[in-house]
C-alpha cells in the first residue's frame, strides 16, 4: 500500500525552549490506515499534528503528505487533508449550516452565497443528507449555542469531510464527550472509512479508541517510544496470563510447580500464571486440581501503553 | 444510520467547482467577510456598543463642547464633529474587528481558516473587508444623532462623505492588521486597542479641532494615521464651502496619498508579521 504520510527526522524546537518538543522522529502512514499517535501530555503529539497540517512550522526534517512536500506545496497539502482539532473550531455566531457553507467556500467547492437558498441544489441536498445521517438535521439552522458537545463534534466531522479529504487528522476528537456520543461518532467514522478508504491519523487519550488501529505510534518526550500494531505492542510489553485459585490452594501450587509454570500472586491474592508460547487452553488442560477461579487475562492496549510510558519515565528519573 | 445512505453521499463529486486560483481566493475572501458581518450583527454587545458610544461621545461630550466652546469656532461645530465621528466610527469599528482575530486565534476558530487551501493574505483581507462592512452598518448609531441633536446637514454633503466610507474603514483595518501583526495575547490586544483608539479620537480631530495643536500634541496629531482619514472626509464635506480653509488641514490629494501609502505599508507589514509569527512559534 502506498504511503500517504512520510515523516523523516522531524524536529521542532519552540522559541526560547531548551529542548526539542519533537526530536527527530520518523514514521510513515499507508493509504487507508488508521494510525494512532499516542503519548502522555506534552509528549509532542499536538506539535506533530500541527506541523503535519501546516499550522506550525518545523525546525528541520522532511514531511510529505499525499505526495506533496509540506514546505513547497503547503496549499496542496491543505487541500488533501481534513482536520478535527483538539479544541472546537466552529464559529458560535453562525448556524451549523453557515459553518459548513463557509468551509466549502474556503475549499473552493462551491461559490459562496450569502443565503442558504441561493446555494446550488447539490450542496443543499448533500448538507441535509449528512445532517440527517449524524442526527443534527432538525438543528441545522439553529444557533450553535443550543448544541451539545457531541453535536458540535459531529458538525466538525461533517464539515471536515465536505471536501472529501484523503487523510483525516483527528486530534483528540472525542475529548469531553459522553460515552454515547463517543460511540456514535466512531460508528460514523467507521462507515466513512469503510466507504471512502480515508486514512485516519488519530491522537487520543482514550486508549480503547486506538485498539482498532492498524498501527500505534507512542511518542514520549518528543521521541518515538514504540511503533507497531496494537497486538505487537501488547506482545512486546506484557505477558499474557491466566488467573486461578482452588479450595486446595497448596495442592494447586504444588501441581503448578511440578508443571514448571511461572506463578505469582496477583493483587487480589489469586494465583497468576504467565505464559508466552503456550495457549491458555494447553495450560488449563494440564491442571488436574479442581479450580474455584479461572480467568484468562488478555492485556489491553492501555496496560501496554502504561507499561511503556511509566517504564520510560522511570528510566528518565534514574 | 445505514451504509447505503453514506454511500450515496460519499459518491457526490467534490472537486472544486471554482477552477481559477484567483476566483477561489476572491470567493474565500467574500465568505470570510460575510461571516464577519453576520457575527457583528448577531452580537448584542456589539450592537449596544454601537448605539451607546455615539450617544456618550457625540451627545454628552460633543454636546457639551458645542454649548460651551462652539461659539468661539469660526464654523459650526456640530457638523464638524459629525464628520469626524463618522470617520472615527468606521476607523474604530474596523480596528476592533481586526483585533478580534487575536481572540479568535486563542479560541482556535481561526485554525479552520488557516488550514484552508487559501492564502493567508486572503484570510486577513476577507476579515478586514467584513469588519469594514460591519463598521459601516454601525454608522446607524452616529447617523441617528443627526436627528437627535438636530445637526444641520445637507443630504448631498452627507452622501458624499458616506461614499468615502469604504476607504476610511479600510484605513482603520490596515492599522488593525499592523497591530495584530505584533500582538498575540488577547488581553494585551484588548488593552492595546483602547490605547490605539482613544488617543486617536482625541488627537486626530474627530471631536476636538486640532488645527492649532502645537508642541508634543501637535507632533502626536501629525503622527496619527486617523488625522489624515478624518481630514479626507472633511475635504469632501467642506469642498466649495467658505469655511473650507478653516476646517480642513491638508489638501485632498495629500490626505488621500498619506492614507493610501499608510494602508499599503500597514497591510503588508502586519500580514507578514502575523503569518510569520503564527507559524514560527
């Protein structure tokens, strides 16, 4: 698959800063990929996304977006991308439709007309249908002050997709949204990706949103700490384990020792058996002692992330 | 929410309908300008401000000057003040509109404008034109004072001055662009705009005649860009009248030249600084 984002040795040092906010990072993103760019606060995520979307200049490095050089072809880059910023960028003095109309005019998709009825029928059909899909059709012409946080986010997504960008940058798109709004927003984004093959570059603090990513890139202190699929990351950083207990705990412990399985007590006082090569099934099949507790623990991306970031922070302190 | 519906929507051709680069920039500038006008007329604070400021300055301060000192002037004070306040309102309105960009940048609204595939100059020019139109709309407050204060005014003279309104508003916008080119903190911008607006109102001859200003006040009056914009308006208003030589400071062409040069210089420096600072953080 062709790369639509290529970043080589990207460096950003803010004025009057002593350290680089982004320190020589390199990565690429393939067409159609859901690429999650994760990291703790201050790691350099928003700085990187601001550079990739042309709103912040880089100190050095080479960036290509959709085949266009970021420095020499910034306008072509901007035409290729859609952005949902961390903070809402909608104009609260305008209605939802007026915000969308301003957007299509800025991208040259339609000539701007001061009134909705004067806009081409194709534009009107499209806006009304999109508003229906995300459930803001009844509020389309109302002031945005009456909108909930979730509705505002949906509006921003509709707006950012009006010019059909090949690449969509989502900078913490669901921050501040309730779980229902988050779920509905992701349903919509999933459909857009399925239909259009849009590449999504995502930053988020909700790690469950990154579980579906094709690849995850964790940045910390401006460096890439790890890059790979969520499964790869979990495999590299965490042990899979089963948690067991039995009425005859001493007997169970003796049996596990005889089977040469690595055991430890978990925080709840239960017996944790870590495994790597084997499957949980192969271990369970060998245990004869009747079990009172049996749980298979599949590590989450969040656990892997915490392990990685807290580990790197401990190293930094040492 | 069905996939079929999304498919139909997604298949719509969204290639830019406007092929010419220049037309795209003009279209975007028009859209930004219209957005500025809508924001201004939908902002109740701005509307109240538009009505109250002329009442305070023209009704109370101007009225008081007229009653106590106006008799000493060799021309009628109230029409003189009205022309000054028309220019002042346009100038101030556009400066304030441009300064809002600093606050919008802080609130992240401008991020949408600055990631669009248009020139940064288009963004600022669109914003300036919109602020200029909004400032012209806000003249309603000043013009209503003609009736309230019973200012003797020939409709033809007034229309000639109003025809100059776009130039006066753009001149204010140019100063606003220069200002935001060097200021990025909304609090500093809020304070700065007051320091930019009020000294000009008092020193450039909007309310108080400055023909006899000497010393430091004379120098400051000469340095104020609005001095020339107001004088330009008075050139139009007093043309062919006996009090022309007494009420007008400079020839028409001189005021026009200074206003045009100052506009171009301010817009180029301000825009360059604003864009450079915005990206080179």
